[in-house]
C-alpha cells in the first residue's frame, strides 16, 4: 500500500480525493498496489466532507511522516506550493502537481531534485487539463523529433472567442457571462492577457527540446483588443480567431509566441470551440497529430493527476526520466518570426490603394457593407518588416489628417 497526501482541497484536490475513493479498485489494479489517502492539507476545515477525519493544517505533518510516499499539490500559485513541493521531494516523496505556474517557474530545479533523490515529479495536469499530452510526449512520441506544437490551451479565452464568433457579442459582454458561469475568474488577467497559455507552451516547449524555457522570453499577447468587427471580417474570409500558443523549431532556436491568430476552416484547430482545448503536434515521422478534450474542470483535471499518481506508484523505487535539464533553450526574437497579417484600416481602399501597394505590395482586400474601413491580408513577412511598413502607412495617414491602422492580427490562411 502507498500512502498519499493532498495539499489543497479546492476544486482539483477534492476531485482527486473523489476519484481515489470511487475508483479505488481500478486504481489499485493499475498501480499494482492500493493508494490510500492519509492526509489532506488545507487552511480550512471541512466537517461535512468525506475527508474530514484526514484534514491537517500543518505541513510538517506530511513532510515528517515517513509512511507518506506520494504527495499531490493542487494549491496553485508559487507560495507556499514551491517550498512545500521542494521539501517533499527532498524528503524522498514522489510529487504530482497540476500547477502550471510552479512547473513553468521552478520545474528545472524540482525535476533535478527528483532525479537526485530517486523519486518522481509528475505534472500531466499542468497543461491541457485531462488531455494526456505530457505523457504522450515522453512516452508515445519518444522516437519522434517534434517540429511544432500549437495549441488552444485556455478554455476561458476559447469560450469567449467562440461566443463572440457565433453571436457577434462584444468582448466585455462575453467576459461577464463567462465570469457568471464560473469559466472566468473575477480577475481574469492571467487568462485573457495570455499569461496562462504562455506558461503552458513554455512547459511543452521544454518537454520537446529537453531544455529549460523561460516563459518570460515568449512573446505574449492576449485577446482584450479583439472586437466583433474582427469576427465579421473572419466570416467573410471563412475563418475565425483563436488564441494560440505556438512553438516551432528553427535551427537551434525555437520560435514561440502566444497571440490571437486568424485561422481558416482547413486548420486542424478551427473546430475546437467552447471551453475545450486542442493541441496540434507536428513531428518528423508521424506528421501531424491532434489531441482534444476538456482542458479544465474538476474531474477531467483530477483524472490526469490520478494517472500520474498511478505511474508514481508503479515506479515507487525509481525515477522516470522525463522533462528537461538545466541547459537554457534559446527563444528567437519575435521580430524574426514570419506570418501573414490581417490588417483593418480606416477609410476606403480606393483612396489608399497606392499607399497600400507602396507599403505592403500586393494584398487581398476585404470590405464590409456600411463599414468606414476595409481590411487587407498581406503576403508572408517577418514581424520586423510588418512593423516597419505599418509605421510608414500610419505616418502617411496622419500627415494627410486621417486615421490609419485600427487592428492587426496574425493570420495562418491560404489563398
């Protein structure tokens, strides 16, 4: 029997406890031994909970109990999650976490401690909720060279963008609805500004390169500037707008970014809607593969945590080589990245046609009836080239007393 403890009895922690109880026999068969929940660490008491008799408030109880060989961290954030997890690993305990902030910020150190102590640090639930993407990378695709990972990695932003697309609603309207439904936090910044997706794509990039990736090196742009007008144009173009975390290998560097991108119906991620997540992996032998499912939620995420617990129990006496080392992966400057650009410009194309051709060359043009603007789709160009040409266009418009560019979105669209 392996004794376990859960740190944090919130949504995910309570889900883990529920699965451990309801699927006790199945888990024991998979793990090769029973996993028994001995402690639940939380600041609160839960007198009416099934785990009421196992609630503790002092971390030292878990750290010092030699019977506890497996600890689940579902507190979130860095403090006290980081010192608690580090202490557990140093005490020779396996640790499973759903905490992407912890893995992105301190994963390198924690993985090394786990190796040194001969235990495991697993984090399947930190990316994609219940989608088994981490285990897929270090087991199923071990013989592949991963060339690209691109994903819809945040259910909150995907829900918002889906509603804007289908109903023509504004960002503020849908955000409020998402908050009322519990899909978005009262302070939604981590989701809507792309920070959550950034940490997840950093973890996935580290997994496929075997090197540490500093999430702060990844260009990150959220969805707060997306408007209903963007979706009106998208419909005319047979496209939609998704917040994508993307990582592509380019020589010894990685081109990584988080940004809203206009994609067409032929894109594998186009149909991923609502609160669901989808992850595209492109590798040298398999080619393109897709992973789709619930990216959040109590039981889907807890399911991924329990899968890690089973693997830890199966490998109680050994460290499974996963993750990355201390060598830092170079992330390319976003200005060198290339793509097409969807650009909305005030006025009419007729009056600005010559200026558009001088700055961007030949473009596709889109006009919406009744709009005091038009849109163009550029050829593929680097970020630095786009910024240079866009600055020239805006400057020329100001000189003539007019307005220039209103919106710019990256686009992955074919002619």
